[in-house]
C-alpha cells in the first residue's frame, strides 16, 4: 500500500510524504522536503529525505521514530533523489 501526500509549506518550501505498509505490519513514512535555498534558486530543487515509522493517533498518522540512519547508515544528510526514494520505499516494503 502506498499513499502520497504533497504539502506546500510556504512559497519556497514543499514537503512530499509517501506512506508505505511493510511486511511486518509497520507503517513507514518517507518524507522529502524541497526548498529554494532561501530564494537563491529559481525552483524548489534542494531537498533531503527522512524515513519514519509512523503510527495512527486520533485518525491521523504521526511520525513516531526517525529511522533514516537505519535505512541509510552513515549518511548524515540523504539527498532527495529518485534513486534514494526508490531505495527507501523498497526498504520499508520489505521490513
């Protein structure tokens, strides 16, 4: 199961969340935030990626635990790229 939730945070920042159900019945959220580097760039092109275990509280999903270091060991910043999104999605799906 996948669900995509785009959110415009401001004129220069957008967040895209992909929710993935894993094999162990955990629910994961891959969150990518893009911005324009405080107006330096013409597009929202700079981005990073985080991975969370999420839980359902009062009908809403909320981040429970940041597991980015477990999914991407040794990377302090994970660049929001198609390849990293695919890797994170498959990691979540298989856990």
